[in-house]
């Protein structure tokens, strides 16, 4: 008889854990454990051998040393614990998704609201093959962010960063610089803003800044 795949599920909401565990239990080849506490999860991972970890990002637990999924992943990576890491969360913000994937490189990023037994199993098989899996919505957000980022030049970034600080567009004249150090004229700034609003599908400049932040183009 082949050895069962050992999976640890970590989420601070027991109902979410129950849903994930129920879906995973449809596959008899999995041995599943769970906890609502990141400290307990880390201790388990240090003293037991697990093949895959599913963890949320945000936790409401107080008084714990490890206060969330990102901290848990960092602790695991610091200790070089050999486990495949999958994020399963409700966080769909493009900037959050990008930062987690770019900085922590989990093997999978799934969304709780769209996830079922079929997708969970598919993600597990991808991870076992040393591949990555991102749910469709996550993948689309990453592609959109990459496409937008390609279109951004230094002038666009300058304008997006300075825009929230100014009460009038005309105040940007004398601030925005070209590559050669010369200053951009107001008409050119207005044209650039118009193109940026089209690229980011923004209704106005306030919406433009919000969408640039949501995409992670500016902080």
C-alpha cells in the first residue's frame, strides 16, 4: 500500500478548515491535519514531516509569535523546512497577490471563494510535480499587472507618485522630469495622464491613482 500524502491546513476560521478538509477527504490518498494557530502549525512542521501546507494569509489570533500566513511562510523558509507551500485565501487584491508570489514564491495561490475539490487536487498534483499553480483569477490579475507594468515609463511613475500630493494638475509642471533632466510641459503631462487613464480604465485622476496602487505600480 502506497504512503498517504500528508497535508497540513492552517486557517483561523474552523468553518473554512472544515470545508477544505471535506474537499480533500474526497481523495483517499491524503492524510490531513489542521490547526487554527500559526505557532502550532510551525511547531508541527518542525517536528513532523508534511508534504504540503495550505495556509491563509490573515489571522485574527492574538498573542502568537507568528501572526499570519506570510510570517509562517517566512519562518518555514528560514528554517528550510521541506514542505510545499500553498496559499488559500480570500485576498484578491492585485498588489497583495503580486507581493506574496514575488517575495515568498508559494507553490500555489488559490482563492477560497472559487476553490473546490477538483481545483485543490489539481493544485496538489502540480506542486508534487515541482510546478506552480495559480487559480484563474489570480493568474489573470498577474498578467494584467505585468502588461500594465510594461507600458509604464519613468515619467508615468513620476506623475502617478506626485499626483496625490498636488491640488491642481498645473502644479505638476516644474516637477516632472524627462530622462535628460529637462522639465515636462503641462500639455505633455495632461496628455500622459489621459493615456494613463485609458490604460488603467480609470474614470478620473483619483481613480487612476487608486488603480495604480491596487496594481502595485506605486505604493
